[in-house]
C-alpha cells in the first residue's frame, strides 16, 4: 500500500471471475460472493442487487454459509435511506451529495507472498469508482482493509468523508472497550455497553494519548483468556475516528479511518484518494489472544524490516538529570557511569542546539550551541563511542519557538489564520509541514545533523497541541486539506531520513504517548509511552499499552519521578522498566556505590532475559486495573524460558469492598505440558502442566515491591 494519499492512476477494469490463486481469499462467481479466511476467522462478502454487502464476520466457517449472518452495505455511503452511518460522503460539481454504487469488477493479486482482493464499484451516473481492498494475514487473525476513490471524470469531486472500512455485527448486546487518556495518564481502558445510537472515539488534535484500538464483545462475554472479541486498529498518525452505530434492530456498525472534522479533499480528474489501513480481526480466546496477535503482527510485519529483528539497546537519556543545562563535561560524567552500569546507547535530550537554555527559545534552529559545545558535538560523540556506546540525540522537528532564527525569517511557516492570535503551547508553535518549503527545510536540517555526526538513535518529539490549522498562502481549494497533507509529508520526511540512514533507531514521542500507532511504527522502532515515569503509574500505563503493541516497542526509564509522595526502591523502578525496552533516566552521577551495583546487576539480568521480553508471547496474568497487583508473563517462542514480572501495588485491608479477597495463586500460561521448568536461583522443578493448572503463590507482601521470576526448561 502506498503511503501517500493522492496519486495519478490509469484505471483498468477487472471482471468478476473465479479466482484460481490458492490462499485465504476465495471467490464464488456463481453466487457473487467472496470469502476471506484467517486461521480462526471468516469474513464474507457478497452481491445483493448488484451492490457489495457484508454477509459474515466472526469465527471461522467450516463450510459454506447458506443463510447470511447479516446483510448490510459493505461500503457505507451518504445516499439512499438513512439507515446507517456513512463512511463516504462526496459532493459533485452540480451539488449532488449522494452516491449510488453498483458492482463493476474484482481481482485478486499476489503482493509479495500475500493475496490482495480488490472489489470495484462505480456510481450509477457520475464518473467515480470506489475500490475496496482486503489483505489477509491468517497467522495473526488480521485482515487489512482500505479504500480508494478514483475520479474518472473531467470535473473536481469534493470528498467530505472517506473512512477506511465499515464492518457489521448482527443484533445482540455488545460491550465496547476503548483506550483513552490525557498527558501522563495514557491508554486507560474504558468499557461501556453499546446502546441504540452512535458512540464516537476520536482524535482531533494530532495527539490522543489513547490507542486507535477497539475491542467488542457480547455483554459480559470476554476476559483476558476467554470469550469472543471483534477487534481492530486504525493505522494513522493524524486525526482519526472510530464510530460505533447501534441500530434500532440491534445490529452494530463499526467504522474507522481519517477524522474529516474540519477537513475536506478536492479529488481532481484522473486522481485517486487512498485511505489509511484499518486492520481488524476476531478471537475466541479473550483479550490476551488479541494482544499476542497484534504483538506478532507488529513485530513481524509492521516494524521496518531492517530493524524488526534486532534486540533493542539499553538506553540512557539525560533529560531528568540535566534538562536544558547540558555541556560536554557534564554529559561525559554521566556517560562514564552509564558505561559502568552497562548502558549501550547514550542519548542527549533537549538543550543541545543553538539558543536552547529554556523552552522559550531555539526550536527550529537545528545547529549545535557553540556556547555549550565550543568544538561541536563530535568530540563528545567520539569519546562516548570510545567507551563502547552508541550516541543518540533528541529533536522536535515539527515545532518552532517564536524566539528563533527560523521563525524570525519565516513567520508564515507556522499554522495560523489571518486576523487571529497564534496560540503558544510550551512556548512554541507548530510548523505547517504541509508546505513544501517547510518539508525541504526540515529534511535538509536533519540530513546535515545526521550526516555530520555519528548518531545512531533519534528521539523524535512533538510537544504542542494543534491550534489554528490555517494555511492562508494556499489556494482556497486545498486549505482544508492541510491536516492530511501534513501527515502525508511527515511520513515522507521519515521515509526519506530512513532511506538515507537505514541503521538509525528512531523513537516516536509526543509529550509521552500522544502519537503511537501502526503507521508511525512503519517508520519508527520504539515509542515513549508516557512522560510519567512514576513506576506505580507506569505499571498501569504499560499494561494497557501492551493491548495494542509489543514490548519491544515500549521504552521505559527508571528515574526520580514520584508523583504520589511515595519513595520507591530503585529495585522497583528497574523491575517496572525491564518489562519493555529498558532505559535509565536518573542523575546517575549522584548514585551511591550500592545503587551503581544494583543498576549493574539489573542491567546484566535484563540483557539475559530481554530476548524473551522483547520477542516472546505475552500473558497478562493479573490486571492492575481490577486488583492491587499486576503480573506479566513473557514466554519465548520455543517455550524453553518464561519471565514473570510480579508487582505489588498499594495494599489495603483484605476483604474490604475495595479489595475483596482474591486468590494468591498465579497460574502460568503458554508452557509445554510435559517439560520440567526450573525456577532460577532454586532447585525447584515443576512440570509445565503443573505450573499452568495449579500455579505458584504470588511472592510479594509489601506495598510497591516487585520481583522477576525466571523459569527455564531443564
């Protein structure tokens, strides 16, 4: 799938024939139906009165379904009866705001090793073609779905809404789980009964602090290990929307894609608008299976091929130690201790570039501050490399301070409206990356920075809310396209940097977890899940994050941050951070010898287990959202090792209404039945079947304590 939204194409008609390719997509020319199969799911489409309809979405069918499970428009448009939420809304030159689609043709082709089904429909009068695409990933129980609209006429067509997909479930009582948040409190799960009407989950700010993920179950029907779930994610880094329409007769319509709030697109003759991917799936094995499906899918198919199989390095980041007050002597002092404790990549955060002494100046001027580094960064980088560590750096390319050379030269380069004030956030404004001159400036600045320095790790931040998204210099016809064009150029910028510097690690950050999704992960390798590094809070944030993304994308630092007046043991800080991609954020020059020794031990231990943590299957055994404990279990792919992270959070009176009595037994998962596993540090051996059926006793009884259990096949 192409990453840009607009392209010129030549249309070729594909007639509806029996598909001879073997695989997960079958077509039935006689009955006018298509069946898409994954390991555990069937998605079925068919023609009803020569219009494409959804027939079935659920558990895998063993034979042909004779009675349709449901019969609803697969491509939901504005037009005809108002009995659904439209996913596509267009306006033709003569003012007609209605689509009437009829089947045109289909084809199934091989794209690399995968089948892609394309079904074309055309309007009955106007020269417009709507194409629906489907790509199955059977091993993950995931289908990718996207939409293209082609203008084959001679006049512009206005697009007021183009969502990627519309799915249907039959009448029933359903519960929706979605994940929302705010700064420092990302990805919090919310479960609600879907009643008649429409529920919308959306991002209108370029940042959401939530997940573009949904889970739908029948009422009280699914938990971590059991129950049916219909699930999906939007692959988009800009403004997105999920809509859930409970019909009067009880059916559920699920839609998702680009949020067209205050947005429209002019589709010119002989051009195509392409939506982002909307991936969806089905599980009969609860929420845990969904997280493992998406974990494998992201690791093996979404993350870029050059880095997807590489172990993520242990990081040090200077922000909490020095903030803006950086210089070579002080960074070398930090690097010396970082090397001693086992850090592999040393990252200088904000404060290294021209004029950057506070957050009020310097953004946009991406040259080294010679007051702080008189000889530039290269002497520091060489010394860090000589210690055996790679060097990384922080950037925020999409932003600018009014107090900067860039803004003084180009005040028109930021989002703004005429006759309106420009709203500052963190003393900065957002560059209009939809502009070609802004794109060229940022590409050249980043290229020069990376070409002239041995930088192996880039922390890419984005710290301002979207305000005044105006583009006064642009033609009126494209001014409301600015949000889509911005994201289009963001992808282009990241792709260009990736092409020039293929060995570069990139961490996506947006004041924490404000911009994390499957499309940004095609261009970045890891994500900063939250600016909140209080370890007790991180237990919840990270547990929720892992619903959608694997642990090898989740950066987690130790640090001094304690948001609740609680002083945590350094041991607890490390154990929380070791459940993802480990980083250290403390001022380690102030550590005692005992703290240095503990950190060295923890990092050594992390290096022993990180292949299992980063690439293993995750089983979330106890949720911190409904208990005072949390347990995460990672199992490596050949099931020879499992790593169990145990966290005891606050403690209250047992048997109280807040914390009722719960079993202290942890039943492990994902092991081999007839193999003995030995608990590291002991002679205790148990069969995998015993560990899974009878379990082990939760090993903690102190508030805000933790331990890591390692069991290996013997």
